[in-house]
């Protein structure tokens, strides 16, 4: 087109040139603005590895949506629009997360993604509730992939917040499915991070142990500062000295890796019932001592043995082939797919470049989504995603049921218990204010 315009300009009069040039410019289609997704996460600091791992998952999900043409909207909304994932570093701190939220909103983002730290999630929910009431023209949705304090979908529930991970009580209940049958364990040590999530884990663990394993003795019950302990040897020594035959912990990031390393170093030989022992360096840190002893609960594990699941995992590893990047979560893919499906479900309801977030939220409520055999439904009453859960036991790669290892460690997780979505579901106390 540019070469043609030059040829015309050489021969036309001034007035005619203006008309030809103007018509050509205004006839050219204007690309629709992308839909911005703001990742507000700890991308520096002690748990930066967890933040970067999340970013890879969400980036892959966004890339797959864009590869098929993006989000399909009506012509009045500019037609199909790509997703754009932008990073905002919270440094793992609530005040920084709030600052990042303000920057994200000012940049034009209307969907916020966060998960690592329930304390940060609680701060974001409060800030987004106030912002959306004060500035309805720039409302924001909050999609949560791993902040699992039960309060987030109970007493702190919000119309603007949707959680795609199983909350802490659901995860503990899944672990109890295994621990209830593990009668060889007679004593257990509870340890966690001293903030809202860690406190909730230990509180619910005590309740469920009392109800389901009253014979099991709790020989330790301890909280420690989050992301500030560099040497867990004193904690590990206490665990060993207590005579505990198992540890239950919701620790994540470096707090989990350093804990299990220290337990190995002091010679602790008991089991670990964990929320996150299947990733971020933990299997390599535990090593051979964890075989048959470390359990982890998840929404999905690479060794869920179905062709669809295997194809999903292989595709991720092809995109991120480095062993250190081997951290993939199905729920983060489902989150992005659910968002896209909900936006497409309200296509044409508003003007160009405008997406009615109230209508999108209404679409998300009750939405069912399926990807590579994993299916879940967003419960409308509290915005808690309901999905199957699995518990895996650490084994050497190549043993039956362990086709894939974790992060090149040589160890993977064999699925020992599958909990159906209906069985994993728990009561809620949310009294949601709707808009």
C-alpha cells in the first residue's frame, strides 16, 4: 500500500493527494487493543522462584489463547483481541502488592492475577472492593490461583474475587484421606508459616485430626516467621527430638525447601504430609530419604496416567525444556481458559474496547471448564472452584506409576489417592454483597 501511495503522490494534485492519503489511512484497520492481565506477584525476594514459576504457567496459557486468535469478541468491540500478560512485582509484601495494584490499574489492566501469599490476597481483595465502588468505570476482577486461606471465600469473600485453587481446609481433608488409613503413624508434628494461611492450616489440621485420627498424638505445634528463616536446623532438631513419625506442613517456597533439607540433615526419617512438597526444589532437597515418605496434595500431578494429561505435560516441557522450569499447574491453565470463556460469553453487550466486568463475573459464576481431561466448576455462592484433588507419594522415576520426575531430580509423585470434586467440596459461610 505504501508503494502505491508514493506513485499516486507523484502524479496527483495537492487537494487530490490529501483525499487519497486520508482515505487510505482511515481505511486501514486499527488493531484492537489487547486485554491486559496484570500479574501482581513476588518476582524478587526470598520466594521469587515461586513467582517466576507462576509467570511461566500463565504466560504459556496466554500464548495458547493468542495462538488460536485471541479472545473472540463482537465487531463492535473490535473483533478478536489478544491477551497481554504484564508483570508487577509485589516483592512478596502486602504494601508492595497494593502499590503494584495501583500501577496495574493505571496501566489499563482490568484483570489482576495473584496467589502466592494469602496475606497479600486479603489486602488486594479489600483494596479492589474499595476501588470498584469508588471508580466503577475502571472496575477490576481478581483471579486467584494459589492463595488458599479459607477466609478468602468465606468471611472475606468478594464478588470480584474468584479462587481456582482448593483452599487449605480442602487440601487438609484430602491429606486426611491418606493419613486416616496410615495407622503406622502414631505421632505427628505440625509446623507452618506465621501468617494467615499458615495459622489456618494448623488450626484446621488440629480440628480434622481430632475428628478423624483421635488416636494420633500431636507432639509439636509450631509457627515460624515467613520467608525470614535461613537455617531450619533448630526446627528440624526439635522435630526429630519430639519422636514424631510424620510432619504436616503448608509451607511453600524456600520455607519448605529449607525445612526438608534440614530434616534430612538431622536424620529425620518420618513422613512429610505437605501441600507443596512436589515442586520448587523440595524433591531434590529431600532426595532418596523421601522415597515412600513424602506426600503432596494437588489439583493435578504429571503422573495422572491418562493420554490427555500426558499430552498436556509434554507440551509444557516442550515449551519450557529446562529442568529448573518444570513447574506446571493445570489450575492456572483452567483459570485463563475460564476467563476467556466468560469474556466471550458477554461479547457484544457493550461498546468497542469496553468489557462489562459485572457481566463477566456473572458468567464465571457456575461456569464449568475442561482442559485435557481435568474439569472443574466455579461455585457461584462463594467463588470457590470445585475440582478433583489428588495425593501423590514420592518415588523414584521409573517405578510403576512414576513416568515423569520433578525438575530433573530423578524423583516423581505416584498418585495414591484421587478425591472426586463432590467429595472435595466443603461447606462455606460466605455472605456475598453483589453488584
